[in-house]
């Protein structure tokens, strides 16, 4: 883990952009890419952080300057691009992020750079 970089409050990009193929409490089939995890709270923090029922893949994704960038928009674009590059099911279809109150540009159609 990169001790100098912590999760950005109000971001939730790593809990939204990638697909998760293992069960999550409240999402027994996992979650598709571009869909916020049901375990995100109002501050976009994980409600099951540190619990044994949190998927292992969630704990393996650590914040980094490359992934997180300067803002949540950068993080969502970077993770969406990674999801597209590693998931043959997505093909050429752009992800639509669900609208989030006060999310600004995060609720727009996301196209990789």
C-alpha cells in the first residue's frame, strides 16, 4: 500500500468504474462496470471496509497517483479505460454512469481519453 496516498473523500471511483465478479453484500452476483457498489455510503466511502465479507479484489486495489490523479474525474476515466482494456464483454459500448447528486462531470457519459 502507498502510505503517502489515501482515498480521496467523496470519490468512490474504484467502487464504481470496475466490474466485480464476486459476491458483495447486497449484490450477490457482483456488480457490473459503471454501477456504484451498494456498499458506498453518502460520503462515497465503503461501508464494509476491513470486514471479512468485503471482496478480496476491493482490498487489492490501492490508491496510486497514476490511478487517482488530481480528481475523481481522472480516477473514473483511468479505471474505465482499465476496465475496457481488460474486459472483452464491454467491446465498444461506452459506460453510462448513473447520476449522482453533486457529482458534477462524473454523471456524464465517460469516454476514455
